[in-house]
């Protein structure tokens, strides 16, 4: 039975291999570094400003002397939509902004 190999079979690490290193811990980040990183994100967001039309629409409506219901009828919109625009819950789409500017003669 010399043709058979009776040495034990090991699966995994071999004795000749060096032990595997543990993964290193992530570096410790201080609170001030985290806050500085958070400020960087807001600066990126500040570059792209979202125009809110609520105050402008309300000023136009009051300058024309309409209440919300009259202004909605004047623009062929619902009263709820005008309320949502003025509260900045939703933003008017492009064709609605154009309609407001065209019918009132005021620029948004």
C-alpha cells in the first residue's frame, strides 16, 4: 500500500502560511471632522437653490386685490392649488408660472 498517501488533509490555513491579519479598524473621526463634512454637503446643496414661488404668488394676488378663491377662478385653477402654492407645499409647473405671468402681467 505504498501507492496511497495517508498524510492528514488540512483544509484552510496551512501550517507554513503566515497567519492572516485581522482587518484594521477604520480610523477614528472626531466630532468636529464629522460636522465639517456635514457643512460641505450643505454648501453643495446651497449652490443649487430651489426657487419658492409661494410668497411671490401671494404678493401678486394681494396686489391685484383678489382672495384665493377669486385668484384661482381668474387663473382657471382650483382654490386648493393656490393655497398649496402659497404655502410652498407644491411648486407651480412651468406652464402654470407662464399663465400667472401672462394673465397678471407680473414677473415671477
